[in-house]
């Protein structure tokens, strides 16, 4: 029995070692920024903590199997433990301590990540509006008057504040090597702070199933030096102008290639104050989905808009006619 116990313990140790050694191949455990490092550290803490619990339980199981195995000498066998205050206290206090040990660092991490990383708190975050639509991503640089489709460029060692909103179905913005996911919904805005410490291209995607084209709703995050990023800004400002007709047509469910535009949609489309904007855009090009589960079953689209461009309209009941919130401050802000 002692040999079996040693073999079981050795197997457990080797399994843990194999798991930890293979973590470098998992994107969420290969952080490239302070936000991701905080979250990956919390993940590893939780994994190790729970593995320790599993090992302790396996050891106790082995001890019980050995100590209370069937045998002729039953002098130390005490099966009647009913009413044992000591045991009841032990198996009540231990789970409470486990929950506290997991909850405290988790809560601290969650609240710390609701603002820009502390390592670069002296820098002003770069604000990028990230708008999702079935099945593509629009990234608007309001200050630089640039908009990209399915890719976003950011400078290294500078916090980036993504303002998330959805034009239609709810999505989840996720760049595993830079930080955890946060949902994007129509009619409201969510803020997500990320930062890259190393130059490179990081894969991002929608992590929330939202229809048949979900698997292709991906984007690249390109982290560049300040010089390369500024050069890209100047070059992109000379790209073709993003018109309302072009933007409305891209809102029709489907996939889009990587594109760059000068100008942004923020001047004529606000999906926070006007969540019904997308439906009017569909009508302009005669998009009528016949089967909500299959975007390929639809009316024949028009090459040119059939209706005039939509003027600024507020259809969100939480906002007044001047675009202000009716019930106090919120993260959902109007870009008007």
C-alpha cells in the first residue's frame, strides 16, 4: 500500500509539472502588458491554490484507505463521529477560508483594472472607440480622425482606453495577451483599459457567440513604437474618406476585409444614443433577413442607398433630446 501511495503522489506531482510547463503555449498565460500580467497572475494563483487542495484531498484519501482498511485489529477504528463539534467546525471553517483566499485577490484585481494601469498613470490614455457589427470591428480614432476595420494600431508602453459599443448583437471584445474580455452592447458604452509592453501583433476576437459568422469576427492589435505609430497616423489621414453611405453598407451582416479610412462614423452615427440606427441602415440597402439563423437567406441587396442618410436621432429612452443622460452619470456617453 505504501508503494501505491508513493506512485499516486509521484503521478500527481508530474501532472502538475506538465500542466505548468505547458502554460507558455496558452495565450492568456503569455501576457504582453500590465493588465494581462495581473490577470494571468490571478489565474495561476487560483490554479496552484486549487491544485494544492486537490493534492491534500488525495493524500487524505490515501491515508483513510490505509488507516481504515479491512483488517482483524480494529482497536483504533471509530466509525461513530456523530455530534463531533471539532469535526463540524473544521469542515465548516476550511471552505470559508478557501473562499476568502480566492475572493480577496480577485476583487482587488477587478477594481484595479477599472482604471489605467498604475505603471503608466502619468500618461494620458489613447482613446479608441471600438464598435462591433455582425461580423466585423470598427476602430475610431476620434482625435486623429481615422477609422479602421478589423485591425487597430496602438503605441507600446501607453495605456489605451477602448470605448466599447455594439451596432447590433451583443459581442465580447477580447485580446488574450493584453487583457480579459468585456462585453459590447448597443445602447450603452463600456470602458476597457489595455496596454502593450512589447511591439508585435496580437490576436483579438469576439468571444461571445452572436450568429453564424461569429467565428470570423476577429481583428489584429498591432503594437508599435511611438515613431511608427505617429507615422501610421499621418499616412492613414490621407486614406479615402469614410462616408455615411459606405458605413451603412458595411453594417449589413457579413465579413469585411481590413480597411483604413480618414474620418470616423462618430459624426453621423451614435449607437449609444441611437441604438436603432442599424435598422435604418439595413433598410437603405434593402437588407431584410429572411432567416435570423442564416444571413445568406435575405432579399437581394441594392448597390445604391434607397433612402436618404439618417440624421442624428435619439431613440434611447435613457437620453434627453440634447443627448444627456436622464438619470445621472454613466459610462455611456454621447459622442455628439
